[in-house]
């Protein structure tokens, strides 16, 4: 059983309340940071821990903090990105619902490090019930002197507010999130300037994912050196994995980075194997944006090494034969899954969520959805398969924000690894559109 | 002017206004527009699950901004219904991870039960059926959302029970007692 750093007490009765959370060591990082460390020392500690952004990009958190501009006379902001919307990902919701004070503690310690006087948690609008849990917990933190004026008599003051979004995946992109927080449409901004210089209301701002901020208390309380002992190399610490799809035990698992993928899928400690006694066909390992991999490539790299749950191992082989750890949205497909239909739902998702600002994304996502729809529904042509690849290629890298890449990668990867299945849909439209029909490789070879 | 007359007919309750004032206090004095999404959520809960042009005009008035600034936001974010809806809006997740766990079948089952298609309202006015994209509930799919509540791990029997429970439910607003 791996060590849990974030979720050790998650099942303790009443842990969502201040008193119980405090009794289990909660808010120790605030006391330690405010009373014994300078803000710069907190930043250095997070830098030394090797913590990488847990929202998906994996950029070192301490490094991001150190870029924050500090011009005279301008407030600085910390904004928590709780707009968790990447299909397959539900770890932040779980964490906030069960351990609201952990996020609040992380926000206070991090805000102190960054010199923020006001901070926001931007939570996706669909999670209004979680917003109410957080607001209750914030009120408790105020009542106990951990928020508001002169925290613990230190002279440091902080206000923390929760802000609901309105239903838009794009607001998980940090500059779109800031636009949205300013009361506008969620159109990503051109960069530079980056939020560290020009963020919320034109002020220097750091935007961090829920899980990243929730990791800060452990690092500060137990030191960076202790944190770095977990994980492997540049994949330090633990990671929350949202496990879903056709497995026996879906849920959120905190793993030490480095667990073999095979163990994660088949061990009873985690996913518990494939449901209904079926075989595994494919996995999307890091949220819907990352490339899908067939069974043989998700379990082993092309060098024959066991694939591990780390940033490096999952991306071994590049996009040709590898994928990404991303947000840790890990979902498994059994042998009855139609890859074409599944890819179509993802393309539809990205089409729906494109903000419409850049033409390659606005037009390309709709185009890919349309082509996938016709292949799935028995009206496809062979040339459509290469058309998908070509459209994906023309979106990738040609947009203001990464939504374009996120839309292109899953389609390109599905064709890369499951081209035969697309061809079968085109060649045998009647068979492919029959209810419950699934491509069977061996039959296809005979045909 | 007709426009002004209809805006004047829109009245938030005292409970809703208190919520609005609470949100306004979260943002700098010269950045009150930030409260637009929270206020639209309050408006939608206050006025029967949708926001009419008159309601949006009222929101603009509260924020002291142009109505177009509210329209462009309300039409961008998918949570705001711009047309009247039934007593309950069923928002069924249909993205890949939920599809793997049976959302296609759940949608079909609900269409049959309610006698209406996705995008329509049942004849008794109780339910509007919508499909939405990923609700961050992938481990517990298929699932759907009604206002702030998630209904997860749905099979036909559980979905039918949910419909019965919802029919009998008295809808309360977040700032009301017993919410």
C-alpha cells in the first residue's frame, strides 16, 4: 500500500469540518510558514520539492511562482483553477468535496508565499454544491483566525473567495479563466504577456490547479526533501488518478508516481481489472486530450520495458508509441468498445467547447466531428480517414491556446493506432452500424 | 419605453438580493462586472430555471453595464437556459467516459420514459431533457445533473426512481430555508 500524502485522512468522520481537520494536523503549514519562514523561503521550498503542476501540463509549480512579477503599487493574485472539466478527470471534485480545508490551507500558505492579499478559487459552475462546501469551510477558517485581517497575529492578511464558472471547458485554460473571472466570455488571451506579469485585472497573477495547491501544505509541513523522496526522478511525489471506464473499481486513487500501469489496472488496490471478465482494448491515460494507446503499448514501451505511472514513462516513444500523464484522467476501454464512436464523442466535445476565437479550432473541430459522425454512421469514404489526420495536423499548433492541440491529438492517435477499425467502418457500413457491432480484428483479416 | 417597463417588472427577492450583494463584495469596487456569472446563477434559480432578456437587462442594471455585456456572457456559457424549461432540467452527460459506462442507453431510456426527445420538455411540463458534456463524474457514470444535484451510477430502475422523487419534490432556492 503506497503512502498517501494528500488523502491520508480523507475517510475520517467529519474531516470536512475545521475542528476534525485541525485535530489531524491541519493548518500546520500556515503556522509554520507565517511564523517561521519568509515568503521567499516558502517559494524556494516548493521549488526544491520538484512538484509539477497537477492540472495537466506538468510545469514545475515553484518555478511558476518564481516568475511572478512584483511591481510596486500593484496587488498580486493567486487564483486556484478548480474548473475541472477534462473528460475522464474527477479528482479535484473529490478532493474539494471531501477535504475542503486542505485546499483552503494550501491557498493560505501559497498566498502568503506569493504576497497575495485577495485570492480566488474559480470552480466550474456545475459544481455549485461543492462551492457551498468550500464556502462553509472558508467561513470556519475566518472564524478561527486563519483568514481575514492579521492571520495568527502575524500582520499578514488574506481574503479568499469562491467564484463559480458558467459551464465552459475552455475556462480551464488559465487566461480564459482570468477573462471569465473578470466577467467576460472565456476567450483565451494572446501570450505573452503571461499571467505572472499581466493576469487578473492586469495584475501579476499565479493560476494553479487544485491538486497542486493541496500538495503545498504537506511540502511545507514536512519539507521539500521529504517530499522528493516519493516518486521517481522528475516525477516527484504522489498523484491523484481518476480511474474510470470499463474497470471493476472506478474512483480516485492517490498513487506514488512510479506504480507500473499494469499493476494500476489489474491490482485490487486500484482499478481491480476489466469489468465483466472482458479483455482490455485501449486506455486514455491522462484525460481525453492525450493520445489513446492500445493494450500492448499502454502496458509496455516499444523497448519492452514496463510502462510506469510517471510523466516520463508514459510519454516514452513520443506520440508515435507513447502518450502523457496529463491530468491523470485514466479511463479504460474494454474489447466491446467502438473506437470510432468513442472518438466521435470526444471530437464532438471539443467542437462544443471551442471558444470560436481561432479559425483552425473553430472550423477544424466541427469538421472532424462531422467526418467522424459519417464514418460512425456508415456514410464514410476511405479518403475521410486521411482527411481526419490532415485536419488534425492543421489545427495543431495553430491556435492561441492548447484547446486546438487537445482536440487534434485524440483524433490523430485513434487513427494512428486503430486505422483498421476505421477502414472496417467504411468498407462494411451495414455490419458496422448494426446495434452493438464491434470491430473484430481476426474477422476483418478474413474479409 | 416598453423595454424599461419589462425590466421594471423583474424583481429579485430579498434573499436573492442578499446573495447578489455578498458576491459583489468579493471583487474590487471598480471590477463589479466580475460578479456577472454568480448573479446569472442566482437569476436562473430565482426565475424558474432560465434567464429571459428582461432578466438579463435587470442583471445589467444591477452591475451598471450595458445589456449586451450580459447577453454575450449568458450565450457563451452553456449552463444558462435562454428559453423556458420544465420544472426540472435533466442534464445527461454524454462524453466518452460516460458513454463507455452506458450513457447512450440512459438517454434512450429517458426519452422513452418522458415521451420526448433530447432538447424537448415532457408533455406534463415536469422535465426538460438535455445532453451536456463531461461533468467530472466519470467514475460514477452514467449520470446526470438536476440543478445542483448529481444523480450517479444510473441504471433504468434508479433513473425511474429519480423521476418519481423529482416529480414530488418542492424546488427550493439556495438562499431559502430548508434548502
